[in-house]
């Protein structure tokens, strides 16, 4: 198991949730394949990934998907009618390529995939061991799931931020409608708005049975 000390410290955007992302990321590094982040904002979380990978001398690349223009105007009518607050407003979480490159300064094992997810994700086909999806919107989360379906290696993991967050209802809706629970094991972190999907049977039983992680079955998801 990888040591966690070199990846300590919270991402400015994730806050306390960064610990859960970190734990899954460290486990996934044991697998073949690269790392991806879908929705990078300024790039602070991706920097943590790339910095740790480079410190270990691993031959992995962090693939960073974002349009860098903030949220696109693609929220569904369901999202618009049920979201709490104004988090879905077009342009929210706007950054820039220049800002992200500045955040990533000094690192080399990363690649920016600039553009709408509809344009960038379908053209990507490299094996991945880990995906961090912070896509906020229904359609964007669907694209992240499609990326996982196509590219995650067996045992690979995808973490979804904003799961069951009332400000971003499309994330849970996309997971319920598009994540194949015959292919993935789905786990939720009870204290935070995140869930973890493992492709196939997880080889990391120690992590999966921590007090903060609980297994979710299709019936449990629909009944909650």
C-alpha cells in the first residue's frame, strides 16, 4: 500500500472531502493505467496527483479534462427545477488554461484536454486506473461514466463529487440512470457528498471496509 504522507493537505476546492479522494487514489496506483480528472477547475487536485506520481517515479500521466470557461449551459430541466442555490449557473467555476498551467508549474506528467466533455472524452481511449469526476452537471457526469466504462481497468475506481448534493442533483441522477451496477460496486462516504465506484470486484478490501465506507445495492440507492 502506498504511503499517504506525501499526498497530505487538502485541495482548496475539495476541503475535507480530499481525504477520501486521496485514499482511493493511493490504492488505485497499484493498478496499470493513467489517472484522469474530469472537471479540474484551477488544477489543485490534479497537481496533488501528478506531484505524488512524479515523486514515486511512476510512469503515469494525469489527464485533465475541462473547458476552463466555467459550467456550460447544459443543465437539464430536472436540474434547473430541483437544484438548491445557484451553483448550476453557466460560467460558475470559471478558470483559465493559464491559471492551471501556473498551478501545475514544475510538473511534467500531466496533459490538458481542453474543451467541452462532448468533444474531448469520446476521443480518449487510454487505460485508466483512477478517475476523479467533479463534473457538477447531469450530462457532464454521464460523459465521465462513459469514460470509466471505456477506459477504467478491472479494479479501477471513479470517485464522483457532489453525489446527493442538493445543489447538484444531476450528479446522482446520472449515476442512477447510467452507472451499471452489474459492472461496478458502488460505495458512499456517509459524512460527505461523494461516492466511489469500483469496476468489477475491488482488490482493496481493507479500504472498502473502513467505517466511513458503506456498500450500496441498487435497492438501497432507490429506497433512500
